[in-house]
C-alpha cells in the first residue's frame, strides 16, 4: 500500500477508532511530525498516552483514546497563516471548526508544532496541518 499523506492517515485512523468507540488506535507508519501532532492533541486533552513501537520497518504508534474527539482531520492544502491570522482565523480556516472557541487548528511554526491559540500567544505564524474538536 502506498501512503501519500501519513498525517492524513493518522488523523483518519484516530477518528475512525473514536467513532467505533475503541480504547486505542494503532497508527502506522510513524513519523516525527505525527508524534509532534499527537503531543499537541495530548496537551489539549483530546487523547491520552501514546507510545512509539520500533518494529524494524516504519514503526507504529499506539494511542490511548479518551472519547473526546468529535472530529479530526488534515487541512489540505496546507495554508500559510500569519500572526494576525492566528488571532482572527480567515474564513477558509474557520470552516474546519464548529464555532469560535471550540476546537484547535494544529499549526507547524518555527517554534515547533503547536495549536493556533498557542501560536497566537507566542506571536508567530506558520502552516496549518490539521484540526481537532
């Protein structure tokens, strides 16, 4: 199987397992970007602990699900956002979230992968990777 977008596959796997009410999800292949996105989701309280398993090939990540993810997915194309846009999200990004204060946009910045709220606090811009609510 050819994997075109591993981040999209990881977020879809988490969403599908949440909808099936599973207690854990296994994400493969693993990457540093996926691990950083999972750290943001864990910090915001959407998922529990996760563990990287080196299987000698691509690696796997097991994620403990808490049942708090209503929807998550990738944002394609990966839109660049400035600091001003982090404060007041443009319409083409707002459509991924149900309302103003619910959910996060996961952003890759020069300071690392963070939520859009944290990026606004750090006063940096970045590229939108995905959304969770």
